[in-house]
C-alpha cells in the first residue's frame, strides 16, 4: 500500500489576496501563492517587476572599498593574483567568474581549488604556503575563508588576502586585508541571502563600477548557475540575478554552459532553474566529488569550442560514474538499514570502509526520501569516519549532533544538513545516542512526510492559462518553492507504467471537458495501489506538455491517495480465478511482471477489487507456482513453475493474513 503522507493545505487569506489582486492586478491564484510566500504589495512589485537596475550598491558591503583598491593596485602593477575557490558548484562558478573577470581587466591571475579528499573544504595552510613560495602577491578567496582565522593569521604578513564568502560569520573574523561577507554583524548590506558566487559577483561589480562607471553584467549565466545550485533563497537580488542569468543562458550562454546543455540532453529546451538544479549542476558537482573540480572551472573559462565540448563530454561521463557509485552505495546502505531492524526505528546510521566520501551526502538524501528519518551516512578511512547528515522537517540535525559533540572529532552544518568526523569505533555508540535524542525530541507525527499544498483546484479549471499566469513567479527555488496544487476528488480513467524498466507511472484523470495526464516519476508501486475507476485525491505541480505541436497541461504527481482505501480480501474462489488468468498470461514462459499484472486487472472477476487481485501474485510466489527474477536490463520478470501434487493455501502467509 502507498505510504500515507500528511497533507497541509494553506488556508485562504481572502482579504490579503484581494489587496494584491486590486493593487498589482494579478490573477487570484497568483495572489494566493504570493500570500502563501508572505509577499506583500511593496515586495510584490519588486518580485514581479524587479530588474538589474534594482541591484544594490556593492560598495555598501563592508570592506568593499578596501578590496577594490587592493585589486586595482595588483592589476596595475601586474602582481600575481590567485583566486582560491571551493570544489562545489558555488565555488566552481565563483572561481570561474572571478578568473574570467580579472583576465578581462588585464590581471596576472591564476586559480586554485583544493582536492576534496586530501585537502578538504576551505583554506589550508599547506596550500597557502605553496602559493606564497610561487610568488603570489594577492589571494582572493571565493565561497570560503570566513572561518579560517588561524590560517590567515599565520600568513598575513607574507601575502595580501581578500576574503569573499557567504557562510555564517564567526565571532572572530580572520585578519585579512579585506573581508567581504554580508553576514558579518557590522555589515550594512541589506540583502543577506547572496551565495558565494553572488558575493564574488558584487566584487566584480564594484571594481567595474570604479573603472568604467557602470554595472558589470557579463557572466550572469555563471552567477545564476552557482546561485541556484547552492540552494539559497531565490528572493531579492538572487531572484533578479537568476532571472537575468537564465535569460542569458537561453539566448547567448557561456561556451562551456552551452556545451554542457548539449551533452545533458537539454538542447532546444528552455532552460529553467529546475534544469540547473537537477541536470547541469550535478554534472559540475561530479568533478569535485569523483575527480577534481578544476576540470569544471576549465569548462566555464574555456574559449575554444572543441576543448569545451571535450570537457563537457568528460563531465557527463564523470557524472555517470558518480551515479553508478551512488547507486551501489545506496543499495548497500539500504541493506544495512534492513539488517539493523529496530535499531533503525528512529534514526538511520550506516557506515562502510568502501564508500566514496564524495557521494555520501547524496546517498543520505536518498535514504531520507525512502525511510524519512534523520540520516547519517559515514565513510570510514584509516579508522576515522567522515559523516554526512540529512534531516526531516522539524528535526534540527545540527542540534542532534551537538548533543553528541563530546564523542565527535568535529562537526558543523545547519538544521537540514551537516557533516562530522568520528572515531570509527564509536559509530555504534553514536547510533545509540542519536536514537535516544530522537526518542526524546521527535514526535511520531514528525516521522510522517508532509505535502504542503498551496491551493486546491477543480480539475475542470486546470488549463494552459493557469500555467502561464503562475509562471510570473518563476524562477522557483528555496524561499519561493514550486507551487503545489491539489485536486481533492477526481476519477482515474486509466493507469499505466512507462519507461524501459516500467518504473514511471502515468495516470489519466477524468474531467468534465476531457482528461488530464498526470506523471509520477520512479513510482511504479502506484500501479498496485491506484486502479481504473477509482476516485483519488492528488497533489501535484503543473507544467506544459508539448507533443507534435499540441500543448496541454501535465500534472507532476507529488502524492496521490484513494478517497476510499480498498480492503484486501483473499478467497479460495478469487485465487482460483486469478490462477487461470496468470497461467494463461505466462503460457509463453518468462514474462514481464507488469504485463502479467495488466492481464490480471483486465480479466479479474468483477466482484474482486484490484488490490486483492494483484495480491494473488504474492500468494502464488509463496506457493511456488510462479517465481520472480530480474533480467539483464533490470526488469522484474515472472516465470510459471510446474507443481506436482495438491496446493495447500495454508502454507501461504499472505493468504492467511488477508483471508
């Protein structure tokens, strides 16, 4: 059966919505979405009409004037400058942006990104010593440095350092020549949501404004890529930057981005923030996770078409390698969870010496999606476990780690995601301590996933016009999530599985004026729970489906539930009828389970519901009548077995449970 989720439907705020409709002239649905996102009239005007001219003055960032003077002097005297970045997409794009800009204004510039496994995140003293030995005069950090007080203090007399960062500022700020970070307590900059590449962009803007008297607006597609990838709120300046960056990405993209779009299968598509987050960014991220992030920088700074294409193809292959590593670790982690039994009731803690530390964060996210528990995935090397954590709504994983800080070597992060290191011998103890913490602080309800629905719609009201109107709120991201709607009662006309592995589900819904197509990716289990003629409620996002010149609305399913749950009841007579159907379906030998299930649903007795009819397969497998195997491409197949003697239904646990 489908795992139940909690639906949280936003209440109506008719008075606030009416004001927005009257003052801004927006559609009622758009007004409701804006109220749900706490957007008032003044902010709404900026939200809907904001442009690049509304970007804030970069010189209102603390230390910006100092930084600009340092850069200008270094460029004028041709002093060696090094851009020191980070290996995630925010750091990769910030490094690329800063390098491209400084090259454009004639600087003697190179860049450095630490290797993920051996050097770790941020500044490290050995790397700085190496750069100083090479004669570097000025180091500009991007997306890192704000927490490196001791390291900066150790080299401050031998090299000038400008820190640009967006991470939370600690109590003691590193003694660099200039520190540009809007999250410093005494920084007057109004927008506190910039990404690392966003802060780097503000430095480029300030230098260009000083030199040329106008905004620097090149490379906005690179800035947008990093901003979306870093999952910062897409409001204020971030929204303006991403809107403009997406426009450039679709009209005249950076050469490297253009080649990445091609190899990602997005050619001729209108690139959205979703494409960045789920398709482009993972390919750049794969370099930092599996090989080295400098390859991704080389893509974004390349001016040679053949070189850019070769790197894009390489990153595509690296991403496929990353996906295979991730799949292997995920399956091994799932098996560990299963073997732990009740030890995994409150928190998921899995560990292995063979796991690649570059992908454990992704695996943790997938385990949260599957088991919906706070999750810690640990890669062990040389007796030390390096862990990556992801959490669920309402559970602050940073606080949970802090409750165990006496046994951790180090830890850091925020409420939804964190990292730590620990002596491998203490991992079992950590699991017990985290379990005790969750037992004491997490309610049963919080272990049930939540679907936050913006508004309930009537099926007959869904059309292309609604999709066009709500598109005014794009781009979507953190702080401005993709709207989720719901239909509270609609009939299923048809349901089918799609894809080579039959792992995606298409459901056709009836309306008074026709039908609506709804798609559920990676939800093949729906075929065993949602049936033709059933009335359901469905939560979904909306998008356009274009096919042979015809454009129609398409629902992307977030959750779907029967209005009335079908009760499973197995009888000897019912099983006898399904037995005949299955035997006929498998007369040719091995056959896809999906097609056998289709035959059962098509020919089952009229007095038997779909859930009961399909449950017969489990009974027949237990009795040995049929066996299940997986073919070379991963499809579940069924085979008919010849059984001698009388069949005894009492040997089937499933039959005894539901009879």
